[in-house]
């Protein structure tokens, strides 16, 4: 297997966009969430493209897939944190629906890519 250029991967591009969205979204959260939900959401968002990038450097598809699994786990983690933010009324329902659709699409993309590596 040749190494993948992560910067040309759609899953990485979409994940990077989500990082910016997460940072912008959490700026509006209460100060009391700075070291809790804000930190957790942003760290899990950053983890998604970071693991895709790190995995792309691995010499085998098997190793790359492990990093994609971690990336997918972070995507599910971010989705859960998004639900918590909605439950705490930190975002509007429309924002929630749009963001949930984005993260679900990223999850599907990562899963499909993993299937292609097998």
C-alpha cells in the first residue's frame, strides 16, 4: 500500500471544517463549560482529522484502519457532546439538526473508507 495524502482526502477535509465549526460553536457556551464541555468537544473534534492524518502515514492498511477507528470513535464522541449541548440549550434546534447531519455524514464517510481498506 502506498501512503495516502491526507490533505487530499475528503474525510480529512470535512473533518477539518468540523473543527472550525466546533470552535466557533463553543465560543457561545457559558464560561462554566470552558474546562468541561467546551474543552471536550474541541478535543474530540480535533481528534477526528488528526487520527486520519496520523493513520495515513502508516505503511499498511491494517495500521491505517486502527487510526480510522479512533477517528470514528471521536466522531461518535463529538456527536454525543453535541446532544449534551442541545439538552443544555446551548444551541438552537436548527443548529443541532444541521450539525448532527454533518457529523453523521462524516461518520458514514469514515466507515465507508474503512470498508474499502479491507
